[in-house]
């Protein structure tokens, strides 16, 4: 099964990325995922179910530890080979 994760962390800071946002992006970029897209207001990545779920676990734990007060997360099943 292939999954797509979309997430944002809060609180926002438009001037400088907060520590929790940096940590979340580092977790996703270091994971073995495909189609990683990080941006100022949202982030997405795709990959196999095990890889995505492992990355989501690390993302939640490390972002909260780094000061996130809210993490909005959506996980969708995607067709193999595309969106």
C-alpha cells in the first residue's frame, strides 16, 4: 500500500521557521519517502505504508518535543505509481 501524508505544525512564525517546523521537515526529508515537498504552510510526502507510518510517528514525537502545540495531519491511500 502507498500513502501520502500532508502536515503542518503550529504555532506559525512568518519571519523564521520555528524549531518544531524545522524538526518536522528534517524527519520527513531523512525518511525513505518519495515526492517530498516542504513549504512554509504545508508539507507532503509519499511512500510505502511502513515508511510513511514510521516517519509520521517520528514526526509527531519529535515535533511535539521541539515545541509544536498543534500538528494537523492527513494520511491518504494513493494509487500505486501516482497521485
